[in-house]
C-alpha cells in the first residue's frame, strides 16, 4: 500500500507538531479504527522529549484519518 499525504495535510504538519515520517509510521504500525464515510483512522503514541507550544510532554499522540484511493 502506498501512503500519500494530501498537500493541505503536508502543509499543516509543522503547525500540528508532527513529521511526515511519524504520520507514515502511524498508518503502517498504529492502532486502526473505522471512521465515518468509509474512512479509516490510525493512532500511535511516540516518545516526546522536547517542548511543544511552551509545555513539556513525555508522549505525543499522532492521529491520522485516511481514505482509500484505488489501491492506495
């Protein structure tokens, strides 16, 4: 399965404190769940050793919503 990020989602990665590698790892290795409109959701926790928006967190949770397009 090929994972492609929508250009809008890619533009918002920094704003949301995520990297493209973390998003891909979440889809490939995270917990999956069904969502509305035939979409899938994926969730995964990552260790976080840096401040984000002025606060320190030990864990960062990435949640991704995806739609299947063709075989992707």
